[in-house]
């Protein structure tokens, strides 16, 4: 009986693991939604987590950017937040556009 329980874990993992694979979301995150979360980050743990996580995901997926190797993760995130919170973004802008522009404005490719 003990052997059967021990085998159940690996079997369940094999059955469930294909379901865990993340698919790309076809609808992009709006800049307004990201702005809202980042502007509320000081008041809400949820908003802070959403803001940080969304920025991390968006800038981690940028294929080409030219920041110096001495730039830290925190500096990139703060640059994005600073640019994002300068003014309310256009409702048609995507968060990806805002993140790309914020990074390119600080660390442009030559």
C-alpha cells in the first residue's frame, strides 16, 4: 500500500504538467491598467505586486535594449515607474509600449 501512494505523486505530475504550461495572452496589458496599479502601489500590496510583476514580465521580454551592464534590476524598474507616472497614459497605449519607451529614453541603442 505504501508503494502505491509513493507512485501516485509522479503519476499526477505527469498528468497535470502539460496543463501548467503558460500560453501567451493575446490581449496586451493596457498602459492605463499598469499606471493605475503603479500609482496605487504605496497604498496596496496587491497593486504593488501587480505593478512590479507586470514591469518585470514586460521588460524581461524585450529582445533588444542597450542598457549598460552596471544597471541594476531596481534601476530599470524605477525608470519605468518614473516615466509611467509622469502623466496619465493614452488609453490606446499598451503597457509594453510604455515600458519600451521608458527604457529606450534612458538607455538608447547607438
